[in-house]
C-alpha cells in the first residue's frame, strides 16, 4: 500500500449513473485515513442528498454531459496540482474525457462505460439496460431500476439482501437521454459526439482500466475493447481484471482490495506535469 508524500497528487473520485458521490464514501474515508487529499465532486444539481434527489427527477432528467464535464474540469483545474482521477461506470467515461483535455496525473477507470467508438454490447449488458432502452419515452425522463433490476445490473455477486440495502441507500434514477444517446446511438451518428476522445494522443496521463469478471452492466469485454482503442497511443494504458467481482465492485465486500490496487497503480505511474 502506498503512502502519501509532500508531492503526492490529490485524488478525485467521479461517480457514475444511478449513483451520487455517496457511492464513494468508503473509498474517500479509506484514502483520507491514509493521509491523502480526496475530492468527490458530483454532477451539477446533484449536490443534495440521495433521498431529496429522488424527489427531483427534473434535475436528473435535465442534466447534460457537456455541462457535467465542464463542471468536473473546473473542479480539477481549481486544485492547482494535477490529481489522480478515478471514475466508476459513466464516471469512467468522464475520466477518459478529462484525460483527453490534458487533465490529471494518472487515471483509473473502474467498470467504465465506454466513450464513442467502442462497439461491443454483450448480452448481459443489453439485458441490464433493457428496462431503460425498452421505451423510447425514457429518453426524456429520469429512469431508475427496480430492486430486482438493480441486483442484476449492479450487484449480482451480492446476496439479494445486501443488494436491496445498497439500493435503498445509493440508487437514484439516471438521465434517460444519456443512456439512449451514449449507450445506444452515439456510434451510429455521423461525426464526433460529446463522448468522443482522441484515442491516439500521446501526451495524456497514464490510464488503467479495472474490470469486473462478473460485471453484467459493463462486462470485461467492453473494458478490454475500450482499452484496445488506445493501442496507437504511446501513453501508458493497462487493464487489470478482478475475475469474481460485479459492477458494484467499489462497494461490495472486498472493495478494499480494489481500492488498494487502484491507488498503488496510480501513485506509481503518476506523471509530474
């Protein structure tokens, strides 16, 4: 386990869809107890508690990727020191977009949703997203999972009791427009979309993809295909798979092992730019 020094970068943790920054509570406390500065931004308008946000579907439905990305970039640029950026799920997409802006000293994506150009959609992913994609009207709404759907999509390696408890504490609806636009149609529209990155740039920070071998929502094949897109870049790109872990790997039992691996890799590869 790495220990911070006077020049150790701060850590920025970015959450994904169907979650808020609350999903990082354990990691933030874990890293802070080790002496790290940890920043856990949320999406614009999502600053209120989970319970209150569930009562404000208009805030969720109205969220946009460009505004959220700009907000996250502002948070990072205000730090003064290039941080280690870690993102889960759609937070992994944002992490890649932030690196493409030249931000960060190192980055780790965990069960990342892919940016534009990754055309791999395994059956379990289609099943997990079907409740959102089955109704075109969901493009204009904030759409959540039922407890049963959440268990399949997020926490399939947990007991149903553990999954339901996590659902009650963490789950919120997601902007249906994001799932439709970036999970379904982005690869088939002409020109570059809002989640396009320059996979070939050589001057970005080192990037690690952490994959879950039992992940239904973002199976490891998606992450490997995403990482492969960077193959023409001279910048460091690596993958590491935890074979028995689900999409909920940052919260389910044993999350410390993932947090340790992510931090050790990031601190050992962080650039001083």
